[in-house]
C-alpha cells in the first residue's frame, strides 16, 4: 500500500528535527509560525528549512518567506559546533541585531530571525566558543530578554565589562568553565559592587520615617510605623534605625518583607530584631523592588588587575532576595568573590578562593562579604591564603557550615561588630575573630554559636553577648605571633569541650546577658605569668571540669566571683603560685599540682575550698597565702587534702585581719604558718578543728582564746 505524500513529508520533518536536537523548539514555534519557507537554496524538511551556519541564515533570500517561517541552523560557524538553534522569521521586526536571539539578514534587509528556545539560551548560539572575543554583548542581550530564564556556557569565555542588572528570575550556569577578564574596564573608587556579574534591586523614592513612641523589646517583629496605611503585605522595605554615638552604630539595617498590617499604626515583618530599642529612636523605611531569584553557578573565575580599579571579581548583589551562588572557583580576585549588601534569604555554597590580589587593602581578598543581610547560609566553601572566607557585617540569622580556610593568618571568619546577632558556625576551620572592627560601628554582636571548629586563633574580646562555643580547638602556629589564644568576653559566654594550646583570656566589655559565664569540660595551656581574667571582669565566672596547664605565676585579676569546680591546675615547682584578686573564690573538688593560690586583692576576699586536693610546692613555698594588710580575708577550708614537702607551707598567713576556718582537712608533710599578728585584731578569728596533720610542722599559731581554737578534735601524727 502506498504512503500518502503528506505523511512522508511529516515523517521526514520529525526525523530531521530529532537529528538536530531541536524538535521541541520547532514544535513549540509551530504554534505561532504558520507559513513555510520556499527558498530553493537550503534543504527542506517539510515546512522547515535547514541551513548549516548563521552566515548562511543571514544570506537567505527572505522575500518569499511568510511570517513565522522556521529554519534549523546546524551550527554557528560550522554544523555541529554547538551553536545549533531553531529560528523563526519575523518580517516586521526591527529589533537590534545581537547575533544570537535576534539575527538580522545580511545587507541591512528588513525583518529579523528570532531564536526559538524554551527559556534556556547558550553562549554558543551567539558565536562564543572561547576567550578570543568578549562575550559581554551576548550576556547583556540574554539578560535583557525576559523570555530567557537560564543562561548556559559550555566553553571558556572572556568578559571585559562590569555588568549591572536589576533582572529577576534568571540563572547563569557556566558549566564549570573559565571566565577570564583580561583588560576589563576600570572600576570606580572603593566599589566592591563593580563585579562582572552584578545585580541590584530598585530603590524607590517612597520613604517613610517614624520615631518610636514606645520601646521595642528584643525579638520583636511588630513595628510601630505611625501610619500603617503606607504599607502593604508582600512589599519589601529597607529599614534602618538612627545611629547611636558612633557614626555607624545602628542596631537595624535589614531588607524585610511586610507579612501583616496589624492595626492603624503597626505592621509585622519577617524579621525578629536582636536588640532592645528605646522609645525615641527613629526608623527610616525605603520601599525596594528587589532582584528575586537571580542565581550564578559553576564558574571558574580568573581575576585580573592588581588593585581596586583594575582588579576583577565575579558576583555582587544589592537589594536582592533568594539569590543563590554555587560552585564558583576563584583565583586572583581583588574585591570579594561574592559581595552582598541588603540581601535576604540566600545560599552561597561550594565556592572557593585562592591567592587573591590583596589581603591588606580594606575589603579586599574575601570569599564572601555580607552587609545588612538576613537568613543567609554559607556552606562547603574554602579559601587558601585569602583574607576572610566569611564576613558578616550588621547581619542576622545566618549559618556557616563546613567551610575551611588555610593559610589563614588574616582571619577567615569574622564579624564586623555592627550589631550582628543570631549567627551559627558549625564544622568549620580557620582563624576566627568577632566584632573587632572598632567602636564607630558599635563593636557589638549577640547570640553567636560556634560548634566543632578548629583554628589557630579565636578572639571575641569586645562586646560579644551570649557567645556559645562547643568543641572548639585552638592550636597556635609559629607563623602567627600570639596564636593559640582563646579570648572571650564575660557577658553570658559559655564554653563546652574547648581546647587551646595558648592561653584562655577572659575579659569583660559588656553587661547585657542574663545567663552565667561558664567554661566547662575544657583544657587550656598558659605561658608563665599569663593573665586569665582581666581586671575589668566584674561578672561571676565558673570553670567546671577544666584543665589549666602551665599556670606558672598566672593571675586571675577579675573582681567578681570565681568558681573552680572539679578543675585541675598544674604549674612548676620553681615558679610563683596563681594570684587571684576576685573577691569571692570557690574551689570545689579538683586538684592543684605544683602551684597554689595567693590572694592579692586590695579589697576583702573570701576563699572557700571544699574537697580539693593540693600537692607539691612552688617558688613561694606556700600553697595557700595572701598579700597585704588592711583588708579582711575569709578562709573557709573544708575537706581539703594537702600534701607538701617539709619546707612548704600548706597555709601561710602572715598579715591580717583574717577569719579562718579549717574543718575536716588533711595536711600531709609541710607546715602550717598562721602567725599571731595575722589574727590580732577583733575582726579576726581562727578555728582549726577536725583535721588530720600527718608529719606537719606548726611553725606559727596564735595562742588559743575566745577567738582562736586549734587543738580540739585535731589529730596530729
């Protein structure tokens, strides 16, 4: 049986389309392209023509073509070179020729060939297959075409311009290929947003300012705005508060979305504030039309230039939401690889930076910097010999996971100190410093948690409130002076399972927290004469089940209470004991080896020891002692087990006044020297009872009397 001719033509057409890989595009285009090409030069496939190259397409005789005629182009420069596409003839179109999505006939003839696509467009369909010719114009053309939602690169490319768009719902995937920027145009001064690929939302001229009539508590998402009629649910606003004493001291600078109009004067937004705000503070709201879902992926970026003007970097976002970056491998950049400001809801993942052009110029040499950002997640990133892997400035509710920096002397993980809050770091490695950029920005951060972190230096010494560290390992290295330290602010700080090869330093710069300062289940090593707590520490500090090695002449200079609970302190027998100025000291259990406790405050002090063990000696030849007179020291010794050589005093009290009580203690060897002059005043007393003295010499004791008792119920061997 013979096959009808029209069936044969249709079958041939489908075969050709399948072979060209463009069947779906032409079938989709057929809905709007009703004519058929009749030119004689190219081969025909039903009502669709085929040409080998774009040059042949442009040379076609378009006179006999109907509007909507379709042509298959087998390649851009040669069939099969990857630049294949389907196009549709638009007789009336006068859109500018761009060589890819819009192709003009040769010789300035009217009409245009329009590329048929399903929203995904390839640089090869613009004739770009290498780094010889810049691909900037092609990129701009694809971004400007709102029917394009995905741009792909399948070869290395070169760019010489710094692009800035406000395009949303677009994905740029470079397929793991190189982007080179040799000869890129100059940047403007101090402009980290002059990236090759930069997206910026629209800042409208709608601005609303309101002064708070009532205080806003921490974690409030209900904002007093005066007239809520100026706001609508779903709108995005950049909100910032007036500065405090410093130039940039602003607790709120965020890009937020309105989630509810609550009443005539209040709105709710998708952000819970991190700081208490007093009545009288002024909030300024600016309506934003943000860039939404503009993603950049899978790029090997080679930087060019040497400074802020000539240097290049790949990506920047400002006033953007849900814009993700993944798979960028960068080398030799100047400004941050991924620069963000006023961004909300985003991910930066699987990116790296090696050997940027500068690690000393302010703002240069970063993998990612994030300013006024919310709800960001940085994950699986890496830097080598860079400045900062991750920098948060005035940002909140962000997460950093499995990121690692080597060659990290400049500090991979930092916050600026401009009221960052609720940040979490998990499973990272690299030097870490928080809120360290100066008082002009506030020098504050709050509720930062670091888990399973390894680094050479950890410093959070300024106004860091409610810092939580879990399983943090700090090991110093020769290349970085002062490394090995772990320095924290005693304002609700809590450490668990932490280790530092250098000193633990505790200072206090703020007093906002309601929770105790606790360092537990940790281990630290000190150099001789180390200062463990500084004089500005007025808050109570507790060390629990913690090992302090090398406490040779170490000093606890704080003024508040100090608790050593089941701790082990180890020194050297030829060095000074630990000195303490804390007014109230409690030692519960634990052990002191070849060190001791010397009370050195100018104010009254109390030392309570319960169930602890002390053994060995020190340079002073005294395990428990005091300095100075004119202040009262309260000694409360219970269950103490002290072992010392013959020439070492278990307790040496030479000056007063003192209130001394030792009950249920065991003293082995050594001596007790409680000089009468130390208990002469009416404010002094001595009770030494229920103790065991085994080979212990009493070299000085006051006579018993109404305020002194030291013989009853004490066993002496």
